[in-house]
């Protein structure tokens, strides 16, 4: 049964509003030595404390800011190397009983066209995505009784079952409403990867204003949503804030306190952190003119600081952002991006003139998957569709990359090269193939066990799929 809401003590959450303001005040005008010490701590792979994060947030001096960017780039290169994991969002349905003022799907929006994919339409969407070369999806749902845990689980099963030739989806992550523990268990059974919930804003009074109706109006139910996911045995959870709703420094602090809470309660922090900025949404005035609009410069700064603050998490940057900015921000420690995204419901398989009216918001980056891959290759990144850890039962993959010395070289780089080779052989144009093969050749010089990696690449060339370490 679908449970709308359940009360939790909203007075004592793990987001200490007053303490956050105090820390942001106390750490103003930080001195250089202090900042460099903090950067050093992060480069030594330590998660930062709230006061240290507040100190970085207060850096304004351009030279010192450059040190922050430099440290974020170094951390990313040193720990994670040059892989970028690719995925696509798949919107299943936009019925919604909430009224989030910034979202095109909100219940009171009469301008949006409501649509839930039938299972047949879902199969067509998946076929279209698989035919482009996708292996990883994030499925997205409005909040509505019809999107019960059973329905969500069924849609995920259908996605895994839908194959096209050699191609298939190998990891489905979920962005849906917070569930009960029992609800999560049902969804987990379908074999999901990460369950994502964005708190939108960690600032409770603002949250209350922006979520006036429906189950989402309960701040604490959402805040503890991923605790329940973990209690249900979902190991990989993703947190996020929607930037533009409130003071961005406060939101970064909120993400850090959320991380610390998960670490303290479950011994492991979030698998991923997302930092979407508000985009224009049909029928939502506030989305065109967000009350706390974040500039590109501040956006870059906040991405670098999140990278440094929680060195072990994956960081997701979506096509909400324009291509040029994405290229720039990628360097600051992002590990996953979407490619070839289309967020109009049903719009992967059909070109739909009503697309915008079926979309939650308007995308900033409309490059195809192949264009994104070409751009990544030209910049020296390895585009990766790797799902090896998940498929080998190694949950918390990002943590292993971080915690086990040599893990990236031994496992991640070869696995990224294998999935790139599959992509090149099955889906790429001649131009992309050339770029890709050249990159693989260059990377082979650097891998540990070159002979074995080459053998696996040969297996792929002779038609075998899903080979992995
Ligand atoms: N309905 C579920 C929920 O709200 O958690 C899951 C799906 S919701 C469509 C996914 C996320 O989209 C939200 O958590 C929010 O952060 C983001 N979002 C909503 N409106 C947006 C906008 N105008 N621009 C950018 N992101 C937006
Ligand atoms: Fe519904 Fe999610 Fe949009 Fe809010 S953000 S209106 S819950 S789809």
C-alpha cells in the first residue's frame, strides 16, 4: 500500500540551522595558511569537517580561489583518473500530487501535458536508448499513488529485460519520491543501483514555503528518506540540493551535514552528490527567476568545494547545464554526466512537437550521446559505461575506487576501456571510432596488466560482450 506521509520529529533533525550560520559567520575572511592546510587535508583523502567547509566557502581572494580549483582538479586526477561515466535520464511519468513551485510537473500546473508511459511505450524508449549505446539509466517519476513501489519495480524489470541485439541496460538508478522501508525493499528486489533523493533546500522555512502541499511538504520525511532506503538494504544512495532556491553556501553545508549523518548512522556516506541548478520550467514563474540564482563562477566554486569536502563520493553533473560550462566544471571533480538526454516523456522513441510541455524543465545541453563522447575523447577523458562493480556485487563502488590503493588502475580503467570498446564497435561513427581507438591505445601504455587487458579487448572485437574485471 502507498503510504503518503509519516511524522518524524521535525524539531531535531541533523541540519543545525543556527550552527551553520554561526560557522559561515565565524570563518569569514579566512587566512591563506588555514585554507592551504584544509586543502592539504582533503588531498590526503580526508572528508572535511563543517567548519573547514565553511572556511573554503568564504574564500573570495582570486589567488586563493585558484588554489581551491587546483586542489579539486588534483584530487580528481590523483584518485579517479580521467574516466567519466555516462548515463541517460528516463522519465516514466509526470503525474504528481505535490506542488513544488519550481517544477513543471507540480499538481497545480495546468500548462503541462500529463503522461505516464505504458509498458509498451517504455520498451520503445529503452530500445531507443539502447540503440544509441546507453548502458546506465536514471529513471524518474513524479510522486503519485499510481507510481507505487510495485509499479516502480515493474518498470525497472521491464528495462532490464528489453534488449536490442548486443545491447542492454545494465544499471538502473532511481530518482523517485521517498518510500517506506517496505516500499524500498520492493524496489530493491528489481535490482536497482543508486536511489537518489534531493532535499532541494536544507533550509526548513524555505522548504516549507516552496513545498506547500502534498507529502513532499513534510521536510523530515524527505530528509530521512535515504535513511529508510539504507535500512531496507539499499547500499548506494544519492543526495542533492536544487541550487537557486536558497543561499548556496547554506545548501553546501546542508549536503555536508547530510553526508556526516549517513556516515555516522550507517558507516558509509552517500554514493553520489548532485547539485542541479534550477532551469526554466513550463508554467513555473519562479524557475525563470530563481530567488537565489547561482552564478557560473559560484557554481564552479561550489562544485570544487564539494569535491574537496567529500573526496570519496561520485559527483553528478547533468545536461541542465550548457555544454561549455559542463566542460569547465568537469575538471573540478565530476565523475558522471548524462549524454543525449531527452526529458520529454516518451521523446527518445518519437520526435514530439509537444516535448516541452511534457518536460519537467528545459535542458541546457542538447548534444547527442555521440557528440558528448567525441568531445570527451578530444579532451582526453575515457567515456565509460562501466557497471562492473554493481554486476560483480561490489556495492559502494565509488568508495572502493577511493579507499583501495590501485583499485582504479587495476579495475576501473580497464573496465572503462572495455565498455568504450563495446560502444565503438557497436554504435560509433568512423570519426568517433578513430578518436576512441587512439585513446584506448594511449591508455594501454599506462595500465598495469596490459597483456590481459589486450586479451579482453580482443574478446570484445570477436563479438563477446559484458567482459569485465
Ligand atoms: N518527484 C520526485 C521528487 O521530487 O523527488 C522525483 C523526481 S523530480 C522530477 C527530480 C528532481 O528534479 C527534483 O528532486 C528536483 O531537484 C529537480 N527539479 C525540479 N524542478 C526543476 C527545475 N525547474 N530545474 C531543475 N531541476 C528541477
Ligand atoms: Fe512532483 Fe518531484 Fe516535480 Fe515536486 S519535483 S512537483 S514532487 S515531480
